[in-house]
């Protein structure tokens, strides 16, 4: 490649995962089926564009169930909720649709199972993240959060032979395994979860970024700042050899100074990002001379999740 050739390496897979697609479609179908307003606890997924689009269609986003009028319909976000939230909704007579990603539900079930067996559970994740709050709420007496390396030394367990780690589904694979290694130095009998907690989509997007990053002068990740998996993609790109990397919600947020001396731009997007935003960025780059686009494919995703059963039932009745 000559020094003057400008190109874009486009990661595949990128963007929407099956859990996000399911959650967004759940709110769209709820609006169509029941009519607005449809209340949603927290952001259905962590993406500004998606949230604003749904808000314009009649979705009302609230922080807690007690902000929803009694008897109204509320959708729980893809990140999951704790049992306390379900109880609060029940007390207010709310109709609920649970759009929790099935892969998050799997981690919830693991937490409940190992709490029943009286294990100490070390949950690797980011403090304050909605998914972590939901998982920890399943077994608060048994779960300790391990966020950064400083938390490893703070962990105390009752029986070193009955300790297991679980994780937030959207973490960096490498960082998570580094944390597991640190924990295992303290607790050699630390057990692994029955199956991988970090979701397939998070891992696939990180693998794709790793594949293209060494050739990139700049990697642009489309995603919101409150999206854990999107922020991890920036970190992974830099660790894998990209000279520079940034997170942007929209093409207009790209600082043209970032393109100085840049021949190869890598582009990807987080698991809650619609493809239209990526295509907007590709068009923006083309206007600045980056017209050659090469897709870097490391996996083909064909997973799809059924809509929540409450919604499937009502859709079936409406159709009948």
C-alpha cells in the first residue's frame, strides 16, 4: 500500500447483537400492540440514538419502577433487574415485559444456583453498571464485586474451597482473565463458571478489532459512553496495536484533527449500535478521502432470540 492510499478497515461482526435486537424490537412491538406510552426502566440498551428514536415514538424512560403509574406497562431493559425490582413492580400492579438478554439471565441463574449451594461468589464487573446491580441482587449475601485490581485484596471468603467467579457479560475478555488470575493467586481453588459468562457478541467484536488494529493508524468505535462493551472496544484496539482510538456516538463527533497523518482507519461499533450510524461514519470518511472500504471478517453470527413470552402471547392474541 502506498503512503498516499487512504482506506477503511470495517470490522465484522459489529453492531447489534441478538440480545439488543430482541430488546429494541420488544419496545417497538409493545408500542405497536398496546399504544404509547410504554414505560421502560432505565435505557432499553445503552445507545443515545436508539433511546431518542424510541422516545420520539412514545417510550418513556424512567429510573425506577415507582415512577411508573400504577397499573401501567413497563419494560425491563436488556441489562436485567434484581428480584427487588420485580417485587416493586408487582406491588404497584404494573404489567411487565422482561427484555433481559437471555445471556444475562444465564448469569442470574448461575448466581442463584451457587448461592443455594452456599458458595462465595466473586462477581467481576463495573460498579454501578445496571447488569451488575441486577446480578448482585439475586444473591446479595453471597456476592462480592471485583471491579479493579485493588478489589482483589479486599475479598474475604468463608471457605476457600467453595469460591466461584462470575462476570458481567460485556467486559474485555483479556482484562477479565487477568482479574481471574489475580483472584486465583489468592484462592487457588477458585472455580470457573459452568460456561463462559462474557457473551459471544462481546467476544466476537473484540476478536475482530484485534485482527484489524495492528494495521490501523486510527480506530473509530461507534457507541455511547455508557456502553460498557463499546468502551472496551476502544481499549482492545489500543492494546492490539492501533496508534489511536476513539469512541463516538455519531460521525459529526469525529475530530478531523484525528485524521492527520492517518492512512488506515478501522471502524467498528458496539453491540447496541444500529448499522445506520456506522454507514453514516463510512460516508463521512469517504467525503474526506477514505473511499476504499475493506471488511475484516472474523466470525459470522446467526444467533437470534425469541421475544419475551409475555409479548409473544399478546401478539398471538392480537393476531387471532
